C-alpha cells in the first residue's frame, strides 16, 4: 500500500478537479476530443507493494536485475569493431571457407551458423539440398567437417579454453557428439567443454521452421541433452530457450513471453521426469533474448515482468531451492526488434537501435547501440555500422551515465502499472496453454502457430493503415525527404565465389569420406541407433557418438531416426 | 477469369527456408482482399508446388524464399508449370531477393518480385491487373 486511504482520496479529488478544469479547458482550446498523452498518478499503484513487486537487485522477484549489481565490463577500451565482428554469429560455404575466415578474424571461440540442409538433417548430396548447401551457414555432413572447422583454433588456443555456440536444434545431439569427438581427438577432456547449443526445438515448430521429427521424439532428444550434459558435460549449457524468433515471427510482447515460458516449463519438466533434481540441471538453462519492438515503455515493462514471471515459475511451481535458480539467465533486458529496422532510409536504424539501447538501460540491462544500422541491407555488418553501434553504447554508458542507477524507473506510476499489466497478460496466456495440456499440445494442435500468424497479420494491417508509423516507409516519404547514405565497408562479404562453389566442393568432400570410411562399421552403428531409438528411455547421445566416430553422415543418422520417429507434418497452422 | 469466380492463389515456400511470416501474412491478407488462398507450408519442392497449383486450379503462384536459393527454385517452378501445361499461371516471388537478381528472374518468367516494404493491397492490385483471364 503506497498511500493511505486519506492520501488516496485527496489525490482522487484533485484528479477530478484537474480533469474537469484545466484538462477540459485545454482540450477545448485546441479542439482535441482526447488528450494526446496519458497521465499516471499514485492512484494507479494503490495496492502496490514494493517488496512483493520489485524488491532489491539480485533478490526475489528480481524485477530490477538478475544480480545484486550489473556485472563488470570485460572488454578493454581497445576493443575495435573487428573484435565485435569476431564474436558474431557466422558461417558459410564449406568448413574450409569458414575456418579460414575465423582464422583471419583471430577468433578464439566459435559462434556457428549451419546451412539449412545441416539444420534439417539432410546431407549435402541429398537432392533436397540442391541450391541450399553452404548458403545460410556451413555445411556439416560428417565428423571430418568438424575436425576441419576446429583447425581454426590450432596455434591459438585449446578447446577447453574456448567456448562454442551452435545454432542447431533438431540434430543438436549429433552436432554435440561431433564436438565431443573432435575434443577427444585433440586430447581434450570433454568434461571441460564449454558452450551452448540452441536446442530449443519447440520454437522451431512455432517460429523458425527447422524441425524434423514430431514434438514427442524431439522432446525426448532434448531430455537426452539435459541428462547427458548434467552427468558428463558439466560446463555445457544444454539449451538456449528462445523468445527472439517467436517475436520476430510476429507475436506480441506478452505472447512471446508466454510461449517462451510455456516452452521453458516443458523443458524443465523433461529434466524432472528424467529423475533429476531441479536444482541440478536448471543452473545450465539459458535464455536467448525476447527481441523487442519500438514500443519503448512496453519493452522496459516486459523485461521487468519477465524476470518476475520466471522467478515465480522456478520458485513456486518447480520449487527450486537455490535462489540462483530462480533467475532468468541470459538477456532478459529490453533489446531492439530487428524486424523494426527498415531498408528504407537505413541510417534511421541507428536511431532505432539507440532508443532500444536506452530502454535496455532503463530495464536493468547494459545499454547497447543495437544491431548495426545496415542489418537489413544484406549479410555482414559494415565496419562503420559496427563502430557507430559500439560508440552509441559508450555514449549512453559513459556520457549519459545510463548505468548509474539500477532500474531507475522502479516506483514510476506508469512503469509499475505497465509491468503489472504485461505480467498479468502473460500469465493469462501461460495458464491458457497449461489448460490445453502445455506447450507441446498447444504446438501439436497448431494453436501457437495460428496465434503468431494472427498477430503478425494484425501488425501488418496496422502498418498498412498507417496506424503504426514507420518513418520513411508509410509516413514522411515525400520528395523532400533524403536518403542519407554512407560508403559501407563490409569486412567479410562472404566470398561470393566460394559461396557459389561450396556445394560442389562439399559434395566432393562427402564422397571422399564415404569412400574411405569403414562402411560396415557405419552400418552397424546406424543399426544400433535405429534399434535404441525405439526405446524412449534410452539416451541416444552415446549412440550418436559411435555413429559420428565411424564417419556416418548427419543425413544417415537422421534418416535412421526418421524411420523410427517419422517426420513432423504440421496441419492447421494458418 | 470466369464470371464471379474468385482469384485463386497458392502461396508456397520452396526449398528449406523456414521464415514464413511474410508468406502467412500475405495469405491472410489476400483472403481479406477477396481471393481464395492456399498456403502450402514449409519445405515444398518445385514439383509439389506445381502439383498443388494444378490440383487447386490456381491463377497465381506466389513463391517465398529467404535462404538465397531463389535463383534455382523460382525458375524451376516456372519450368515445371510450363511442362505440365499450366502456362496461364501468374508466378510471383518475394522474400530476400537481391535487386540484381530480379531482371534474370523476370526473364525466366517470374512476373513480379515484391519484397520488404510492399503492401498487401499493392500486391492484390497487381494480381487483379495481371492475372490471366
């Protein structure tokens, strides 16, 4: 209770006087039917409780911040755009092409983009892969490809001193097996391996599209990752639970959170159903960000609500005992929505990125300049775009001193009301999903997919009607407007010749592996995989390891699984 | 176009690309513009798309690809439509199509390319003006 009864009534009377006096006269004077902006007062927080709703940084319910203070900055002043680009999600062509690129960038860790055939469990020589090999990432068919890729670390550092992020979902455990096998070949103890495979298959059904098998066997394999990592790979995060893609596919802020948290609930339940204690495996659960929008205040509220909601889920539903496990680990703060960037008058995207950087700072995050302004213009951010983005973050941080106060809008009548509103809306959707039987059921029936499509369509209608303004796209587009341009220097256009020639080269690489491997051994490991896949209780990762070490291909392994699990054929998604 | 018959459109995702926001939004939008729209879902081969186009007796085939495989897949659909005797179809494309690829695609029979920033209404109007009667 922020204010006592008398105070509240006093304010309520004063508000009425203001509305019937000053406000009314203002509206009349300027011929306005409605005030162009809203006003919030203590009346909006009548029943609000600070300790219940906000508390202190690093303490339940974590509304302001996951930790007692922001974490120390690790990058030196001498960090150049090249350093930022070296950490970026990347990969193209054959593993040789990407290995050479990463060597040139002096990378000490991997942030791997795989091509679509790899993500979908098809070999480079499969007819369905034609035209797609090496286009959106590297082509990986066998262990040989991973061995070549990790040559980028030779002479730089060892695999136990390096971390790898794999944006891989359906065939995640196969890629994990390759990672383990390469480490073993290099004499590195796999127990020291660090990194994060994305492994969030549920969002693939909803928003990203790289699913292979139906939901249940897909979830079984995520269970495999959780139990295997908890037991054998203690430094590896088994999953990166993603709201980002769901938002970018068109879901609203509340939908994004609800769908993501419903997915997360399903993943946590996997570990519990496998007999693990929640405090054993949840420490390694990570979240990717929730993407964003240009709704500045909404995004701040959303981030604060996200922390509170996950804390409640972990504490009250899953009864985690260690308070550290009530914390949403990953980027909970506001970030930009990349779909908000425009190809029209692209330098305006810098303004958009900065606005969301401010939102991030005001929601307990680190101010960021956003993704470089030229994101929509094609693959590869320019040096200029990267420098501008990095400097914008520095200006926000050091000149505007936006990190000086943690969650400075805490207590704001507006922001606290909005945070509560977003939280309530999110819980309604989570509860609706739970009443359907949970995330897997909501996905199997196509409900989540239809909701995302409806929201995406609604957004488009708003843009086309002009209700949602996009400067330079649907408003302020006259002849007097200028398109400001710069000379972009994109440091690594993925070499177009290499990119075009990759498919042929990789098919040749694959043919060589198939000729030189022990094909009998391959067949027997695949047979064992096929048999054991039928038993839901079995963990497939040791069998993937056997297949992978025999140089079975990704496609061969996935085809064995397709024979057991079938392929997912979505219906009723639109 | 037969009197009173709604324009029939199939919106397809050829190739392996899984980004379907634009395809779905357009499918819903063209329905609201009074057309009959079939959305094929992801991972359609050119053969499957042409089969759907024939089965559903469509006037328009809309192809969406964001993975860079459009130069192979879009012309292949046109080729197959021709060889199956369905030459009266208007074939259009969208997704992530670099400007420099557009002229060659048009040469190969893709009537128009609509990418980011295009409005549903503009696309619907184009279809109404150009659909083969």
